[in-house]
């Protein structure tokens, strides 16, 4: 089941397939409500595990992204017309209720075609979830909105518990890995989020195995700490399709442990580091177990 094009996976990147009824239930639910998950669209290696636990990360804004990041398998091109996605906030809220989620993670394709970059759509989704599930904690994993403070305010005014924006990779590799993104702009987005709403947990994440050095990862973690990030995820990049970047290295679990220790020494509230870690993987546990 594990998705990786290219070289054979090392033992630590193999995990058993769970044939759980809840895996099928999640997939059926998403299809019936015409919703998308980043789990499936990005061919996440954890999707069978997460679906089997009855969780998923909703992806709003449709299933077509306006950017073409080299690491990502979400389809890119002309995005869905707004009319076709206008019902997503209510559908996400209903699906989250049906799954009895008490922690809801919502991400989106980049919608550079919309005047607000999709920020209002995020806000409407947060409000809809809160109306339906008042006790649920809500985490949003957003694009950079072109660095617009106004857009970031729109999302934060809806009061998510966690504002997550991934820097994805080290500074040197950013132009190769991320389309139309900018390393410093992403760091600024994170800093803005913490300044605008200090009681929201600011979170970010990176992939390793793209050719970065250990020192470059340390520098990135320092940059994140300096920009107000409080929780960090670090996981192994896997090549989802032949069109995506190849894996440069399968990083050993001991190195993930060393990154976690380094991050903890910088004072983050939570550092979740391991081969299968993704920004939304066990997100509730990261939120609950922060120091
Ligand atoms: S780790 Fe996140 S993206 Fe991957 S399957 Fe789990 S919830 Fe979905």
C-alpha cells in the first residue's frame, strides 16, 4: 500500500495494511459528500492507518491546485469554479460530525485565482464546523496567501485552535521543491499569525530526504523558532508519482530522533519527528501533548 516510486523502501518505512471497516467508511463518506482529503489526493502513506482510525484531513477549495509544487501529487491546473465548492463548509462540518471527530484538520489547495486566496472559504469552514461541533478543536493548514496579512487575519478571526503553515524544506531547496512560494514569505506568514492571534498555536512542518544537510535542517528549525512557531513536524519525503521529485535519502530514524532533540533544545512546545510524520499525522496528539 505504501506509495513510493523509485528505490526499495528500507525496513523502517514499511507498515502493515489494515483492512478496517472504518477505512472504507471514510472513503464512502467523502465520495458521497463530494469532499476531498489531502490524504488521498497527496497519496499520503498513512492514509490507511488514519482512515482506519476514523480520521482524515479535509482538503477544501476543490481538488485542483493553482500551484505545481514538485513534491506534491495534488492535481494542478485550472481550479474548480467557486460555485462548485461553495457547499464545502457545510459538507465538511456534517462529515466531521458523522465521523464524531473532536479534532478536525482542514487544509486547502492553493487558490491564487481567488481575490482572498481562499481565506474566506477557510473561515466559513471553521465557523461551520464550530456550529456543528462546538467542542471540537480545529486545526487549519493553510497556503501562504501570497503573504497577505489581510488574508491571514480573515482565517484567524474565525479562531482556529491551531494555525499551521508548512515551510516544507530548507532554504536552499525551496525554489526547486515549492512552486511560486518563498522561504522568507512563509516564515513571515508564521510570524504574522502568532502576532495577530497569540492564543492560537502556530505550527509548521518540513520534509527531509530531499537532499538537505543536517546543518540546513538545524538552521531551518532555528528560523522557525525565531518566527514564533511553537510546534513542528518533521517527516520523510516519499515520491508520490513519477512526475514528482525523487527521494534523495531515506533518513534513518536515529536522525529523526536527533532532530527532535535539537528542536526541543530550541524550546518548541512540541516536536514530532519520525519517518511517517506528516503535518496532520496524529495532529490531536501533537496538540494535546505539547509542553
Ligand atoms: S497523516 Fe494526515 S494527510 Fe496523511 S493520511 Fe493521516 S490525516 Fe491524512
